[in-house]
């Protein structure tokens, strides 16, 4: 599997092929359409991401090989797409790789920082922070 930087490079190339932010928004929404659905039980308070204007749920699943799989959903189409972007970057990675990655720089590279409303940018940052907190907790639990 490609490392997290390779995944960012691929996403950046895909975004660069799109001529304007209207096309990029449509692409982000399209990415969100490919998310694996969450069960009603997974749409719980424990999985809810705080700091998002929309309803956002994030499920963190430690894997036997030491990686972490993330799944998520939202009630807003654009936010579902942003979740898909985050999952492409962070899912199926080891906690140390997740924690070494700079999400703010990634969002800037993809042009998301300047294209999203303040509310959406704050929500995206909250989702990334939640992923990092979960990775940190799992990394700490796996240390001797």
C-alpha cells in the first residue's frame, strides 16, 4: 500500500486535473458517494465528531496488523466527501504514520483551506484531530 504522502500526492494530482472549485466540489461529493455505509448502531454519540456543524460520525477500528481502519459518514454531501478524502489519507495506516502527518499542510496542498467556508474548515480540522487522537490512544495502548 502507498504511504500517506503518496496518497496525498495522488489526491493532489486528481484535484489539479479539475479546472475550478465548482468541479472540485462535485468531485469531493462524488468521493463521498463511495463511502461504506454505517449501521444505525454506529451512528452513536460515542462515534460523533464534535466541532462539526453537520452530523458526522467516525468509527475507528484497530486491525490485527497494527494499522487503523477508519469509516465515517455525515448527513451533508460535501462533508461525506471530505470524510472520503480523510479516509484516503488516514485509513489503513499505523498510528505513528498518522501522527507524523501534518493535516493542515495537506489541506493547503489540496486547496481545501481556501475553498471551504470557515465552518467547513473547522469541521474538517475537527475530523482530522479526532483521527489523530484515536491514533494516539491506540499507539499508546500498543507500547510496552
